[in-house]
C-alpha cells in the first residue's frame, strides 16, 4: 500500500492511495508533532523505513513521525549556521534503532549568483542521546534540490548534471562519480551547467537494487528517468518503466511494481508545489511516461499542502479512517476470498482418506460359474409359456456362452425385500452428509481401480465393446458421483424463498426429506450405469433403493450389487439398504405396488402398464421411455468433425442407446458429401465378439431385436430407400451369427417409412435432406417421441434457434448427448419418451418429500395477530377491512396502496377506541 501523505500549515494529515483512488484521514490527526503558532513551516521527507516520515519545522527542528501508527520521534536542535535550512534528509534505519544514522543536507537560504553552498550534518544515535557531526567540506558539485539515498552502506547525492557524490559515514569522506560528458537530462534541453535553483526537481531513489534518477521541470515540461549503470558508472535513459509505477513529489520519489496493469508507465504527482499543463496547483495529476502527456486530477484537494509518498512496510494498526465504508470492506473481503481459494486448492490437491473395499469376482471371471448340467451353448426359451419360468437364464450375446441363472422372484418375495429396505431406510435417513459422501468416495475409488473388470462384465452381459462400456458405464457414473460430492448437499439443504407482500414478517423455506423406498426398473443396455444412477440419487438423499434389473442383464447387475454392498458396509450403513431383484413382469408389478416412488427405463408400452399399476397406490412415477432423436446438420459446419460425431452418435453401444441419434437431417447443399464421408467410415467398421478380437462394434443383446432391425431396413427399401453402405463382420461364432447386425446407412428416406417413425435402437443411420430451417424443424417435430436432439451449425445462434423450436427434453448444440455428461442437468423427455426427470437437481429432489415451511422472522417480538375486525365473532365492517387490506397490499400504484393504508389504519384505530363502532365505509 502506498500513500500520499499531505500536511497542511496546521499539521493536519491526509492520506491518499492513488492506485485505488481512496482517501483516508488520520485518527491521531497531528501524529504527536509539536506545534508552534509562530513561524511554522512543514517540509516532509520519506525515510521508507516501516512508514516513517521525516518532517522539519523552521530551519533547525527535525522530527520523525509514523502517521500510520501514531508514533513520533524528536531529534535535537540542529547546530548548523544561521541562514541555512534543510534541503534533504535521509535515514540509514528506523529512527528508533540504536544504529540509525541521519544524513541531512543544508543549503544557503539566500545564495548569491549561481553558487549555492551545500553542507552536511551527520546525526548518530547513541545509547543515551544523539550526537551531531558537522561536515565542513563542501560537496564537489553544485545542486538545486537534493534528496540523498542510503545505498549499500553509503549516502548517495544527485546533482542536476547527472553526477553522483557518495558520502561514507564511517570515514566521513566523499567520492565523486560524475562524468565529464553531461547527458541530455530533460527532453529538448542539455544542461551544460547546473540550472538556477528552482528550475527543476531532481530525485534519486533505489528500485530493485538499482539507482534511479528522475528529473522533473518545476514548470511545464517532460519528465526524464535514468538508470545508473554501476559497471561504467554512467546513466542510461529509460523509455519505459517496464511494469513499474513512479510517484514523485517536491522532495521525494518512490518507484514500485505496478499493482495494476493500468498503472504501468505512470508517474503520479501530487502537484501541491507547482503547476503544469494538467491544471491548477490545487489538483493532482499523473504523467503518462510513454505518451509524454499529463492527465489531470486523479484526486482533488481544497488546501495547498506539502506532500510526500510513503510505502509502509509494517502496517500494523495504521490508524486510518477511510471515507468510504465500501473501501473498509474491500480488503478483508479480498483476504477472505484468497483464503477460501487457497483452501479449495488444498482440498483439491490433498485427497481425502478413502478406504479400499474387496469384492469377490472369482465366479464371474472366465467360465468359473459354468453349469455342467447345461450345454456350453445355451439358448433359453423366449416365446410362449417357456418365456416365463422361475429362473432368469443368462448368456453372453456375442458368443451365446451360458453364464448361469437367477431366481425370478414372486410378488411376496419382492414385498419382503421392500420391507427389509424400509426398515433400513429409517436408520439411514438420520445419516449425515459426511457419511453419504464417504460412501460415494469409496465407490468412486473402486470404479477407478477396477475399470477393466466393470467394463468386461458389462461387455460379456450385453455384447458391447470395452470402449463403449467405458464411455457409457464408467464416465457417466463417475460424473454422477463427482457431481453429488460437489453439489449434492447444497441442493438438499433448506432453500429459502420470498414471502410475498402479506408475509413480510415471515421466513419461507423449502425442506427436503427422504421419501422412503425408491424402486427402479431399469433396462439392459447399460447395466452398470442403469443400476448406479437411481441408486446414487436415492441413497444420497436418505432413501433406500430396490432395483429390478432386466432379465437380459441380470448376471452383471447382480455382480455390481456386490460393489454397492461392500461400500455400504465400509461406512457402517444398515444392512438391506439396497436390494437388487431379478425376475420378469410379475416381479416388476409387485415392486411398483410396494415402493414409495418408481423410476422406469424401458419401452412406452411397459411404461403405460407401470403408470396404471402406480395409480393404485398414487406414488410418483418417473418414466424414461426411449426416443427417436433428430441429428440436424446445417450447410455451414466443419463437415469432417461432424461426420465423426454423427457415426459415434448412431453406433455407440451398437446403437442400443436411448440418447442415440436415430434420424439424420442434412442440408441439401452438403447432403452428398456428408453421405459419402459417413459411408467411408461405416465401411471401415468391423463387427464381432468384442472380447475375442479388435472389433469396432459388438453384438445386439437379443436375437429378436436383430430381426426387428432387419424388418425396419426391409420396409425402408421396399418404399424407395437405398442402402448406401454397410460395415463388415469379423469372425463370428457359428451359434452367434444372429446376434450381430452390421452398421447400415440408408439414403432417400422419408417419413412414410417405419425407420423414421419407430425407435430402432440399433446401428442404422437413415439420412434425409432438408432445404430450410423451417422445414427441418417441422420434420424433427414429426415424431411421437421427444427425448433429445443434436443441432450442428457454424453459427451457434442459428443452432440454438433451431433447437429451441424442437419439442424435446434435452438438446445438444454442436455436440451429441453432451447434456447427459452434465450431471447437474435433468434428463427426460416428452410425448412417448415419458415424463419426469432423473439426474440433476430435479432428479435428486424428485427422490424427496418436498415440504414448504413458514416461520416467524422476528420471533418472539413479532407474532401473528388476527386483526380485530375479522376476529370471531366477525365485526360488521369485517369485509370492508378485508377490502382495504387487499388494496393496501396489491394496489396497482404506490399512491393507491398508501391511500388504502391510511384508511385501514383509521379503521383499526376507531375499532380499538370504540369496539361497538360500525362505521360505514368511506373513501
């Protein structure tokens, strides 16, 4: 912090910080200075030792005062001859130090001609008193004004020609460092001889280990700055201050690194002792060193003052009283913000202690669970009565290897699971957020350390590649966990709301309590994430969770359940808080009838049945029922990058992706190029068992689904579409051929074809051209689904405008499904894509009982009182009172409300004074 310290003839101090342009006044206004009413003159010099300032009164009195701390030190009376006065003062240390040496330069008050005599007095601090030593030898050069600098154990004095005289206080000798060639010191002037006293100010200062000389004309003119080359002992003129800022007054100069870029290359002048083209003498200015121009008034004053610059190094209690309350808060807030940022950085860099968990995976690796009673290649019945059995048979879609079976639970068994979860939830509801966050960290640690195991199990159970599993299972789940860790507690804490005009004396808030047992029936396409997604939200919000996994992905779901159990046990959670159940439709129906909320991910047909069953118990329902997302490409895009995104959007997890792109609309101007580039990529894609070789795409989960995909392609071809390109098969097992479907590009498609209307859920890219933005909006909205969309354009505003007109729940601008990776956002759709939202704040709070609470703001001082006119029995003017009250609160103008308020107060007053009064309404 650097201050301009100004002293008036009455000894009043004012301080000003030019960088932030804030003025201060002193608590101890005179700072302990001895005042004299006759012949009082104040000259100020900066010592730059912990904020000390040297001041003189008259010709022979010198004081050291610290205006920041209120300390004061008085030197003995000077002994130099009459007619001399102080011209410069410098200290080697703080005046309170026993090693301090004061170096004062005196000059003739009334010199004759151009010769001004300069004398030096050395003041030494002793054990008991100061001693003064008169240095009679004159300096070997002439000077106008001189402010010495204590540098490297010696006192340096500057002459107007740029020469230096150096005084050694130990042997009291001078050294002359002047050069015969006089440099050009002031722009446009070469002083061969010293100027007359008063022609200019010359300043010497130390900055970053260098000696800097500043020459400033007393009247109008440019300021010059030089740096001393210590090797050659010659001056080098500076054209820039190189990130520094310079402060100059009549006696002193201070240079320091600029605290703000805007202050770089500026020279600040208080202007209390002279004028220039910046304005009158009572105003301050700064000089732009590069532009060589003065700019007036960064601070205005009302009194002519002496002024210096001082940089306190030990602020302590500065005794400053800022004029602006806002400024008093600025620095503490900055410190608090810096401390908060430092804590956040440390928390980020120092990981919390997270225990590891052991999960038994021995029976899911290789073929350890192979049932010898069953054939190696096992195809369970899928149609007719055999489709519903007491066992859920599991196999690998890519190889048809048998994985084992799980029981199909009966309704009574489901109810028992829910009852156990409900009992555990009552304990878990009282858990702290700290305990819940630790549960999440343990899960996250296990996921990060066992990505390959989690992805391999997902790949075996659903046929997807390891890359697809990492993208759809690992990344999405980790993002969900980290969002809950960062923000989950914030969104479940009470949220205060506005109270409205009639309840200003109240506080309104929303509180969030666990619902109880959250049920979820999830699909097979992402078995890891589909289990963890509803479970994480339910558990973090204080609920229990019972999740029915798909009969097509039960094997992996039951293994993932072990991870959850181990993590819950590690944090001391009650047993049976989370359940994974297996079965068929009957199992799911029983779950819907038993829980406090149901989340369903699946088809629209099953979603309608779940809604019907949920109506019996009137529980909340969240339905995510798939989609037919539009992928729109305008003509102004970067085509190569968009093509890659388009292929990933269609083929992620073999196209079995609820947020995948299923309809491609491409502007006619780039349609052919887009198709050719997509086909080139599609033809390079190989399809095969993902764990048996390097294949780009894996299997379709169910044989009957492969048949559906082929029927959709046949329907499109029969109606005029063409197959522009297909991927190739790798080495497929003899019994698994029907589990694979090649990526297929269809062109010349239209909305009469089933492929553009029904959810395909497979690796098919139907590409249709459009002519205008209006047309593509109409085409995209021509669907019974409304989950998501992706819009690509070189003009982002155009893409946003198109997306805003599409009737869907999520939108990605120049990207694909990016909203799902932003776990702070809700996910869900409209129309046949369902309703309700999971993920994000809305999804988290949807697992809660939302309670509105109103309480007294100033309890017990202000309480609710029923006004007398409407107390029972109600007065005859009770309705009139209500009319006035409504007008007072909700009148359209301030004057209407004030008028009604006056009448209302009159009515209350008369009612209190005369209870029997039945005054008629008067306005």
